[in-house]
């Protein structure tokens, strides 16, 4: 972490993001921390505020702050840190504004009407963030930029889909539904089933299906990342390794639905270290 002011919200010690930041290259860590801090501010604005009107005002303020950042007039410590990151890594403010678009979709809480709408949400809420993080972490070979961007986009989408499967019940009880209706119908699950959260076979089958689709996206992401670029992309690869543990819980037949959201435990530190070590060698 770069300073107390930039300690990102919603990144508790021992969480996947906490470990990912610890194993981020020191030269990229301030900028990555600023991006994760922005993510925390936007999620806090969209999801933690009970009054939707105030939440919309907070997100509108952040939209203005990004525009001020681009003009060199940021007010918030996160905006000021992002201004430094934007200058060093040539981050485009339009990408940061797209993160706010994703937060506004979170605030709306509307269920995606199709797979394409879900993909758009996954892109805005997480794919863009990871593309920015990959850009900050840099390249060993400029010719690999396109592959690294594709890796990062798919990584972010897959990680967010893991979270959707993990938080399926909690989100439904908060009035947020991220799964297209066709997915629910295929598995015979209704909105009231999600809100009750009882461990039925149909609901377990739905979470396993979400897990399998997320795993396919993450596998695709990993295949797109050239081996020589992996040492620089430790942030995302540590997250990938830790989220695979959450996936294993989602895909475990007969497991209670609430176990996927339980803390990963002390072993997550070793797994994060091992992932970072293997990434440094281009092995992961």
C-alpha cells in the first residue's frame, strides 16, 4: 500500500486482492493500488449506500473526478494517485469512466436479459479494470500488447463471474440479480429460490454451471497470455490461482452454497506466493 489514504476499501487482509497487491511488482504497485482503490470507492458508492439517490450522486461525483483528473485537477487522494498513474502508464480516462458505467449497472440491480448483456456487464465491471492493471504492469515485448489485453479482458470477466456464483444468494437477498433468466429457467430456479438460498439440487446445479463457465473463461485467458509476459502480470495470475480455489468450492457436488464465500484461510498466502513464483518463471 502506498499510503493510509490509498488503502483500498473492500480489500480485507487475507483476501485475494490483498495477496495480489502484495505480490505486484514494486514499480507498478502504486498505480495498481490506485486502480483497486477506485474499484473499492465505486463499489462502496453503488452497493453500500442504502439510498439510491445518494448512491447515484456519489457515482456522478466520481465521474466528475475522473474528468478533473484528466485535466490535472483531481481532488480526492485516489483521483490524484490515478492522475500520476495515468501520466506514467498513459491510462485513458474513458476506460476509467467505463468502470463507473459498471458500477451504475450494479446500482440498477437489473437482471441481464441475455448472455450478451451479461458479457457487457462483466466487461465494464471487471474486464476493463484488469485491462488497466495489465497496462500498468507493463510488457516485456511491445508486440505482445494485443495478446496481453485479450488475456486481461477475459481474466476480469472470468473473475467477476466467479464472484457472481459465489455471491448468488447474498446478492439476491439484496435485490441484485446477475444471472440471465434463461440460465435460471434451464435449471428450474426462480428468484424466490435464490432469495431463500436453500441448498436444493437445482440451485446447486446452477452454481456449478456458473463455475464451469467461469473456469472456461479463465482457462481461455491463461492461454492468451504469452509465457514471457507472465512475470510482469503477477497481479492477475495470483488472483487467478486464488479464485480457482473458490471455483473448486462452487463445483463441489453436495457442498452447502454458503461455503463458497467463506475465507480461504492461511493456505491462501502460500498459494499466492506459489502463483507469484511460478509467474516469475513464466510457468503458471
